[in-house]
C-alpha cells in the first residue's frame, strides 16, 4: 500500500472514530510507528487531526457531524451484530420507536423476516421504506421537515407526532455516550425529536458501536439513568461499559470478529 492510500484510510478512521493510536495502526498496516507518525504529521499539516501522546484526535469538533454515507459504511459488521442483539430484546406485537441514523437503520433491516408483528413509529424515511412491505408490521412515519442527506424528519411536527402515542420501546441511535455525561448528539433539531420520543417510551435501548463510547458531542439528550439497555460492541471491560453497569443500566456487549483497517474505514 502506498503512503497516500494509507493516509487516506487513516483520515477516514480518525474522522469516523474521533481518535487513533500509533501502535494499533502500525500493527494493522504492517509498518513502523515512525511511518505512522510521518503519516499523521502530514494529516496534521492538512488540518485533519491533531497529534496527542501516543496518537491523534480528529479536529472535526463537537458540532461537525459526519455524513450519513460515511457513517453508514463505518463499522458495518459491528452495527449488524448490535442490531441482531437489539431485535432479540423485542417482544412480538410491541409498539416501538426506531430512531434515525445508521445503527437504527441496521436494526430495521434486522427486523425484516422475523414476523414480530410490530408497530413501528419512526422519524426516519429510510427506516420507514425498509419496513414498509414487512408483513404484519405497521409503520407510522412522523411528520416534519426532511433533513437532506439524513432523510430524517425534524421540527415541530416530528416532535408533536410522538405526543399522540404510548410506546413500549425506543431504540435510540446516538453520536456520543459518556457514563458521567450521558447521551449526546450533534444536531439540535434531531436532539429535540429524540427528547420527544423518550417522553413516551417505557423502555429505552441505546445502540452504539464502540467509537461512540467515551465521546461527548454538542447537545445533551439523556442522563445515563434514563437508559434501560445499552447494546454495544465494546469490550466488557471498557470503562464506560463498567460505569454504565454500576449505574444500573443493562449492558449487552456483542462479539464482533476482527476486521481490517480498510474494512473499518470503508
């Protein structure tokens, strides 16, 4: 692999994960840490990241949300495993809310063909389309303003849609989770829709791949105490996982086969 191709992959990783470390990248790419440091120096000069001890962090900032396309192609295996574990928690004939976002979409995809007879309320056009022809499933799409790229519905109409219903479970996608700071997201209007969904749900399941843990984004969504279940691919010994359990949250850590750097960054 040439230096430019390697740097492109490193840039994709730091953008999607928020941080990288020299030792892991050196092992994955089969090069020395000195080579990785030179790559990181080049990306720092480009304004992509900032070097820290042992690695680098993204300069995207708390308000800069990666595109849906980038998010949907990152950690795809982890999201699939998280989705499968989440659907296993559902009870036939439940009324559920499926959030917008790439992990929530993976949950919708995993529901297909299971014959659960769910009623699904969603602010995501993509989730609605995914389940529209699922036999025995009733899909209710909230109103609202369409967010380009995300194809999620936001604004007053989306928020008010939830006030009409009483729901069993809210499957919430997030941008950041820290056991002390709770659940956070990038976008203010999306966050208000999540708040509205929280208010009408008896159970809250947060779905988050490991890159979301330990990160705090722009807008506060919920305290850790408001979460019933966290489904993640993080290791059971992860600090946020341990802290979450200590606060009474049921945490499900799903095993995910090791993938290459190119697969995680694609």
